[in-house]
C-alpha cells in the first residue's frame, strides 16, 4: 500500500483512475436513474470512429486530437439517437443499440483501413479498445482532472435542473425550463466522462464505469445527494483498487482490474446493502414501510 | 412490400452471397513450364520477407506485400482485398511461429489451394527461443539474428527453385550474392555491439521483440509489453522496468516504430520521478521496416540502422547522464 | 396557493356544485380554438373549441382514447398540435406560465426515485427560482404550507417510494399549490385513490374554485361528475358539448360521447336527475 506514495507509476495511474472513477460515478448516477445505462456503452463505442478519423486527418497520435475526435463522435452519436427516437418508431434502447453498432462497425473498418497506410506512427489506435492505463502520463492526468473538475462543477450548478430532468421532465417543461437543452447538457457531460476514461479502461470496458458505481450506490441510500457522493466514492475506490491490484503482479492489465473491482463493489452492494440487499431480505423479517392508512390499488 | 419484390430482394441477396464466396482456386502447384514464361505471383506478409524475395528472385516476381512500414504484424487482420491477393498467388511466404497471429485462419483456409511457406520452418527448433510466458510457443522475431535470416534466404531460394526449375541458376546466383551480404552484415553487427561497454549492453524497448538480437550479439534485452503487442502492460511491469533502469544506470531506452510512443514516455517519466534520467536513444525498427525507397526500407538497411542507433544511444553516457 | 379575487365569497364545501348564476359576465380563463392534434396520421383531437370561464371547477370526460390527456398537454404546450390556438387569460400560454399549475397522472413518474416528499413539493417553486438558483428557506416554508393543506406535513421527510397511491396524489397536488397559480390543470387526480383521500381532494378543489381559481380535471368516473363539478366538457376526439353540468351532462350528450353503453348512461343520468 505504501507503494501508492513511493511508486511514481502507481501513483500516476491510481490518480488518473481515481479521477475517472469519481467523474463517471457522479455522471453515471444520473444515467442509471434515468434508465439510460446503455448510453455509456453507446457513447464509448461510438467514439471509436472519431479516434481513428482524428488520426487519419491530423496524422498524429497525440492524446489531444484523439480525445477531441472521440468526444465529437460520441456527441454526434447521442444527437443521432435523439433524432432517431423523435422521428421514427424506434425506441430509446433500439436507437442506442443501432448507433452503437453502426458507429463501432465504421470505426473498426476505419481502423483496418488505417493499418494499410504507409504511416509509421499509426500504431496505438488499437489500444483505445481496451485502454493502456499503465502508460498514463502526467499531462494526461492533468487533462483528466481539469475536464473532470469542470464536469462536476456543472453538475453542482445545475443540480436542481438535473434532478428535475431525471424525475419529471414534463413538469420541468411546464415550469418553463428548456428540458431539451438540459438533456443535451447532461449527455455532453457523460461524453466528457467517457472520453476521460477511454485511455484508461478503453472503449469496450468504459460502459462498466458509467453504470457500476451508480448502480451500487443506489443500493445504499434513498437520497439523491448521498447517492451521487457515494457513487463518486465507489468509482474512485474501483479505480485506485484496480491500479493497486495491477501493481501486485506481472502482466496484470490495469483496465480490466479496475472494471473487476467495480463489479465486485456492485455485487457486494446488491447482496448486503441494508433495506435493498438481497441477503438482507432473507435474514430479517420485513417491517412494513407503508403507513397505517389503507393502501390504494 | 409485395411478394414479388420480396423474392427479388432475396434473390439478389443470394446472388451477392454466392459472388462473395469468390473464385475457387484450382489448387496444387502451377505447371513449371507455364510459370517459367511469366512473372511469379508472390505474396509476403512482413516486408523483411519481401525484401529477401526481391533479392533472390529479382524481376521474376510480381510481389504483393501485405504489411507495410509501421504495421504491427501481431495485430494485423487480413482484409477482403488481401484474401483475394492470397488466393491469386502462386506462392505465399509468411513468417510463421504465430507472428501473424490474426491471420492464422486465413492461412489455414489457403492450405491445399495455394502454396504457403513458413520461412522459419528450416530453423532448428533448438535454436529458437522459448520464453516462459509463452508456454510452448516460440518467440517469432527471428529476423534480428542475421544468421537465422540467412536460413530464411535459403528456404526462399529453394522454394523458387522448386516451383520454377527453369530459372534455378538465376535464383542460386542471386541467393549466393545476398547470403554474402548477410554474412557481412552479421559481422558488422557483432563488431559494433562490442563497441558498447559490457555493463551498458542492455537494450530496453517497448516490447520483447529483440530477444534473438540479444542472444546473438550479447545484449541483455528487456521489453515492456511482452512478446506480443496485443497484450496490455500492467503498472507493475512499468515500474519494475523503471527500477531496473535506475539500478543499472542505463543511459538510453528505445522507441519502436510500430508501437506507440507513450509507453516509452511513461517509462521515462517513471525514471525521472526517481531522480534519475534516461534519454530516448532513438527509434528502432522492430516488427516493421522503414518506408520503401529508403535504406531502412530494406532488411540490411534496417538492421544497420538499428545497431548504429543502439550503439550511439548507449555509448553517449557520462556521469550526470545527458540526453 | 391561489390568489383570491375580491368579488367571490368563500363558500363552504358542499356536495352540490357552487351555484353561481350563469348570467353573470366572466373572464375566460382558458380559450381553446380549432385545436387539432394527430399522432401518426390518426387524429387525437379534431377541431376542438372550448371556453373555460374563470372560477369554475370543470371536468373533462370521455371514453378511452378520446384525447382528454392530449387536450391538457396541448394546452400546456407539451405535445405538438397540427392546428389551433390556446389562450390563457386572453394571452398565449407561453406568456402565462406562472399562472398555470399542472398535476400530471400519478403513473407519469417513477416513484422509486431517491427523493423525499418535501423535495418533490419544492419542485413546484423551481419555476420561480429560474436557472441555477437553489431552493432555500422560503421555498421550504412554502412547501410545508402546501403539505399542510393536503394533510401531509408528517411525511415531509418520507421517501416517495414509501407512499400509498392516495399520498402520492396529495404530494402532486401540494406541488401544484406552491406555485402562485390561479389555473390548475389536473390529469385524473382521483385515479386509484381511497375514499378518504378522494373526499379530501374534492374539498380542496372546491376551496380553490371558491377562492377564484379555475380548476380543470380530466375525470374518469361519470358517477361523480354531477356531485363534484359545476362545469363539464364531453370529449371524444371532437368536443361533443361543454358548459355547466346541469345543462350539458344529459343522456343525449353522453350517448353521443360514449356511443351507446346503456347501463352506464342510465345510472349517470339518473344521478343527474335526482339532483334537480
């Protein structure tokens, strides 16, 4: 454990993974409550063609252009999902699945094409599929911190708007709020969270980070504020634990370790959380949560 | 849609599916007389092999190289176009030993219809490196030991002689000349290697591609990513390597053209955090060669570039450690 | 909390609708003109005219699929309309948002959401607060007062997932009370609530009406129309009839609306006749 402080690589990776955990935990809470868990998956898969195109257009495999490409592609994907739901008979999960697979397919196609280019520095795009957490640089962590910080500040500012959006968007519209704009804002923040995570856990695994901490946190509390904080904590815990585990042995890849840690947190929460945990129900007699008045049908 | 339209669509789909199956090759070796009269269709995977083919067969071949500069053969997936080229070839040369890991299926399907040759087949299995992480499989990066690549040249020569006996003399002459050049290269590399003081003869790169090099020319070799770039590095691997660098006071680490730079960057940062300094000694060609038309685009040129870069990087060492 | 115009006196809650003389000139709270709405080529509302005078307690009734909820939502601008206009207090709805309170169907939200009763009621004040500003002590105060009106102050900190159907309905009502509205649009406020809650809600609505507010409810129970509401609109894609209950709630109109379910109509019109 002390290595956490003395080992530079471990420190850098743990810090980056922790930031990722916090940001995806906060934003993941909202996607989980809005029953949009598939959104994280869709955005991260949709980011792939953006990454490859950014490389093909700029010729560089520096972090910044690739991240911008990823973000742009993911964002366009979400707009497309909205457009599909609004204008066709296809429902939300159908639209998400559609955009996910089409974008990802195009991304793989572009990736194969880029392999045939006589450009010596193209390698590394593959790494975005599963992440390359161990190679996080100081600049990467700084970028993540800044982007993540901005996202969290925005969540704090628009707290009641996001609550309204998640609970009763129609009522929000009646009150005069532009719920469409708020939806786009929240989704954009989710895109940012995912883009932060792509270098760490990769496209394929990122969806877990957006869903797991929020789902786990829901088990422990019925208050939104507590849930979001707990979700951030769980995310950070998963990130740091994953980094630590990866450092204990040779050839233990960091990205999957992080996701495994997050999964363990979810399973534990599902089983032992008070009131909602499955084991809790079995071992305690259920006291009625409803008041003495008659229950309406 | 109406019944008729539906059937038409299905018919089109069926035809398209049949067409996609592609031409079925007659199979078996082509007729020697027929081949002598025209260019031989050859497909190679990595450019190192292609270079040998060009040197042995010269103008007699129409050569298609699947993997160009900067391509990572561990991760390369054959496209539709590649499969067509393979099917049309008279002979296919590939490295073998699972280097072209994602093409294994394709080669299997080609068996029986196209002549495929794993150029490393004649190398004595006892001389192949068998690293523990790869349990049973061999390290495929044999081209860094020039003497092994001489064996590869012989295999290629023999293949051409077999398929085109009319021009056997041409192939043998060419091969002899090329083998002489390779022998000269082998000597050069060994000499240059000796110029680096023994304690500093440590080669650190992004992935474990240089084991044969280290074996043949007396270098200690360490890589970050393991034998294949398809695996992911863990933090322990990276910080362990950083510790090693600091401990042994290694002056330079090396980037590979087919592996992303950021790993090596991360390594350098880790070493810097321990107060030490290591420079990036230069870029080495590992799985791929340089651009065509440049000296590094040939096997010999590439090997020379590598050894020169390594020696220069490791020798530029003073007490304080300079970049 | 509704504002009280000076003229009306507070009537105590009675079972009969309040008998304001029909000859008295009134402001029009809601004016709907030529409203047409369609869902994928199928008309949901067709050329609907409706004039709701200020200070009435009106029911909108009709069979399933008649467009009742759509009408409410169209007035609120929640659904796209193909034709027609909506005026509230003589002006377009967008300019009058502050005056209009909405009580949606209970099933329109997920009651498993992690929040408290008080929190939901305070949402009614978000419009006043505008962007970014957080609710504070004043909003909390207003919310508690509203909860008092629906007899739910003890439940302020309760999780909404623990509420019964009747309690959920009351929370939604309280949420509408915290706005300074004088027009209330409610979608099936009596759906699935117990008898006690129903009585309490009726009393509340009548108090609102008596203090000068206009209350419009989509209502599903024909049996209670005459008892609770002084105005009624009969809707089945088209407006069949609209006006004071005693004038409009006739067997003939009901038949035109519901298309001949005799047992229903018989009992409904019998109730109406016995009131005269």
